[in-house]
C-alpha cells in the first residue's frame, strides 16, 4: 500500500498477525508440547514400584501445570490432544488402542471440573481433588471397555478392580498437588 504522499512503507508482521493471535498460537503450542512431554515421561520414566497408576505423579503434575497456567477454557483438552496424538508414534509403544481416547476424556474431566469449581480454583485442595478424580478415568475407562469388549487389562487380573482405581486416584492426587502447588507458589512469589 502507498500512503497519501506516494512513498512506500513496509507491512509489519504485527499488523498481519495481531499480538493476541500470536500469543494464543504460542499458548496452544505450549499446551501441546506439555502433553507430548507428559506422554514421553510416562513412557520412558521407569518407576520400579509395580503399582498401577504410578505415573500419575508426573503425568498429573504436568497436566495441572498446563491447566493452571493457561487462561484458555479448554487447556486440558488441548494438552491431552497433544499427548493422545503423540501416542500414535511407534517410538512411544502404546499397546492399548483405547488409551488415547481415555486421555482425551481425562482432559475433558479436568476442564469440566475446573470450570464447575471456577470460584475456588485457587484453592489447592480443589485442584488436587480434580487431579485425583481425573486420573481415575484411566481404570474406570478400562473397566467400561472390559464390560463392552471383554478385554481385561492385566493390572485388573493381578490387582482386581478396586486397587487400580484407588491407586490411580492417590497418584493423581499426589501429581495434582505437586503441579498445582508449584504453579500457585510461583504465582504468589511473583506478587
């Protein structure tokens, strides 16, 4: 375009991509990266406890960091979409074909509970409870899949149905406490 005086001027990138759009794209990419990081940690971090749900500690910590750090209403869903999409890469080696769906449902549960308890979302106890309930989606989803398909997860054969549900809840609580506590303490330090 030419201004009125006939001289040329250069179009800036900020006019083509407003700052709010760039920050939104950056935030979405960061959430996707956190989801990918969570699934990579879950896959390659070896915790020799041999208890179902033990990866809830690091997984829910990352998910709560993503959820609590973002202002987007569907931050957990975006994060879990990153994790679920990355599960399809052969290097991850996920054998459960339903697991990506379960992880997206976990993101929906976190966002729904986060929105439902919007007023006290700064309270660490609420965020911790949300994490425990959300991580319980994994064994509950597998139980539902078992009822419809007859395919029984090996942890249910070894531990029964109650222990995996409880251990997922406890590790989800611990991970959410770690992640949400970290974000809340960093926000208090900034003030």
